[in-house]
């Protein structure tokens, strides 16, 4: 029998308590200090909108992340870590945390995706084909509040944090610091549907374990009782008037990561396969068990870094076709003080009847150790669903334009 969320989290908390009591006796070999980091990003953009149903960012976006960490090492070699992080995010107002109603296809129309007069929300992306358009000027999100224990036998993490399918993932490089038209970051086009990150929990409270790396291999597993905590990049509980979500619970994640440095060839390789599965707590027959597979590859040679990532999800949908698939790729050249590159992706979502591609090309310079400025050109093209007589139609929306990113960090 699969343990329930309450049982597993209770056991995890009990285990953490036992570990804490066991660690209370030894003295610190190294009493750590609290370390505070900040990362502030301001973005201005001029994007040409192709459709009123697919608005772009309104010109100014911002992100401010503050992270507080501490590590204490005991005489027995164990390391206890603490991490707290919060972020203020102002993305495109219609797409906070990647979620939003993308299209003009109300569930009341029989041709549009829907159940009981409600538009289903994709648990893989947070996007719906109908419902009220979002208009959020900015929000504050808890990105992490977790304690970790690093031992010779691996690392355990308890609290609000990313799961192993994200932490052990392999992915393409980002061109700019925070702006991106793929899974994470600020999207100036406002209509990207490309999210190949195998993550349906965000930083919802969970327990995770990651093994040491043996011969290049590292294994990991996470359990999340309820996916309900919104972060800057993803909202697992995305909802609103006219929308219905899968309400995922008892989420299991697994990952296998491989990393190897080939010194003679000056080549670093990193690859990963990830898996996630969950139950739906929505109480609707249309939603069932969630399942997703992901894979990624990173290559680094001299000044060049490249990568690809893939995701395939069933969207927890059992009332007909509802799969989601996404690909991402990126290539970056980095020299002393500057970097340039391109990132691109494609996705198709049968549940929300959307399909789209996005790409971004940019270049960035380090003005000094703390200040970076970048410029780029971003393009997203998405087929958004609309009613077309008795059937389902699409309109092609294309948003493209120039952006400037300024970032300050300590």
C-alpha cells in the first residue's frame, strides 16, 4: 500500500526530530555564519503584440531575490544547513508565475476544453484555454524555507524547497540573468507555453533525499503531500473564476543524474532522467493520476555551453486527449566579462489546445563584480484556441521585441 501524505510527512518530521536530537550532543567543529545574498533585476521591453487575446508584458518587469543561508559542521563530519529565500516578482501581468488564461475559448462552448462549464488548468504549466484573464502587478513568493543534513551517505532536505526532479535536472543554459522565454524567469512576450521543467510542486513543503555521487551517478527522491505553494516561476494551485485544477497531492519525484569531467578533451557532461507521479484531489472523474517523464543533457567545452531538455506529461487528464510535451535547447558562448547566446523551445498541450514556439537571442556584459547589463530580442508564436462555429479554431499570436536587463547582486 502506498503511504498517504499525512503518514509520510509525519514520519519525515519524526525522523527530522530524531536527527536533531542526535545532533544536539556533538559540538560544532565549525560554527557557521549567516550569509545573506540579494539579486535584483530590472527589465524594460518594447514588444509588438500580435493579438489582443495574447498581451505582452507592459514594458517594466522586476525581480528581487533575497536568500539567507547558514551551514554548521559537527565534529562527526555531518553538516546541517539552513536556507530561507523570498522573491518579489513582477512578470507580464497576464502571466504571473507562468500561469494564466491563454486564449478565448470559454468552457461553456462545447467545442472548447472544459468540464462542467469550467476550463481545466494544465498541472504541467498552470495555463488554461478559457476563464478570466489575469492582471497581477506583482507578488511576493516564498522560494525556500528548508533545513538540510549532509552526510557521507547523502543529503536529506525537509521543508519548502524544490524537489529532486528540478535539483538534479540537466537543462539548457540561460542567455540572460532572469529574462527567459522558456521554463523560468521573466517573459517579455507574455505568451510562451514552453515549460520542459519536470516540476509540479514548486517549493511546496516536501522531504527529499539525494545520494552521494558514485562514479558520476547520483540518485534522488522527493515526496510532497500537497502541491500548493506558488513560487515566482510556477503556481501549482493556479485557479480563478471559471477554472478548475487537478489539485495534485501525494506527489513523488525521482531522478537519476550523471556528471563527468573529461579533462583531456576539456569537456564536461551532465545528463539526467526525471520522473514524477501524483494523485488528483479535485474530486472530478476527468482528472486522474498525474505522470510525467523528463530528460536533459548539458555539454560544456572551453567557452561554449549547450543543452537540451524534454518533458512529456499526461496532465492528469482522463477525459480524452490531454498530453503535454515540450522541448528546450540553448547555446551560450562566454568569455571574460561577457556572454552571448540563443535559447529556443517548442510545446504542444492537448488539454488546453495550445501549441507554440519561443526563442531569445541576447548578449550581456559584466560592468563590474556586482553589476550586469544585457540586451536581447525575444519572440514567441502561439496558436491560441477560439470557438469557430460548431468546432474549435485557432488564432496565431506572435509577440516579439527588444528588451534590456539590468541586474545587481552581491
